[in-house]
């Protein structure tokens, strides 16, 4: 597994817990290990949930995904800033539409049509990056982990 997966698995492995509250994850990343700031820890948790490393059981309670249960944490491990990078080949709009589809149970084509309706509502003055932010707010999806990638995509539109 990669650095991101190792970082995501670390709090669960070190505490020997199967479920951790969001506050415990924040405490681990910011105070116990001092790996990152509180804002970065929140971004990491959102990314881990979006990438399927964390499964949100209840509001604010996370379980480590099954494929990471056997992840080994190397002695002296400390993550770099690369854990916050969204892969370059990943389109943030498409990824958010996938996440919305998983959350709502609606098809991606249906959500894409809704995205286009939002753009038309604003006389096509909004790009797809801005429209997907509105769409995700409508369905209550936290996309804070993708905001930087969306900004870059909006500049290219």
C-alpha cells in the first residue's frame, strides 16, 4: 500500500481499535503524533472517507476499510505532504459525481443531467467545477478534500 493508506491506517493500528470517533482521529494526527495541523487532519479524514479507506458508521464514527486491516505501519513512519495530493489523472468533477451516486443511489447520468441543469440555470456562466460544488451542497456531501483540485480545474475551464 502507499503512503496515504499507511497514514490513514495508523490511528487504528496504534490504538488497536476497530472504530474511532472523528475527534480521536484529529487528536491522533495533530496532538499525539504532531504530523499535521488540525485543518490538514480534517482534510485527510475527508480524503480517506472519499477514497474508501474509512467507512463512516455513524455521524463522526469511522471504521477502517477491510482492505487496510492488515496494513503495517513502519517504525518511525511520518507522512509527507504528498498524502494530500489528488491524483493528476483523476477528474475531480467525475470523482464527486461518483461519490454523489454512491451516497444518493442515483445514477451518474442522472446527476450529470442535474449538473447541466444547474449550469443552464446560471445561463452557462458556471463551469462544471462550480456547478458540482452546488450539487454536492444540495445533497450534503463534504467535498473539502477536492476543493484545491476543483479550483485548478475551474482555472482551466
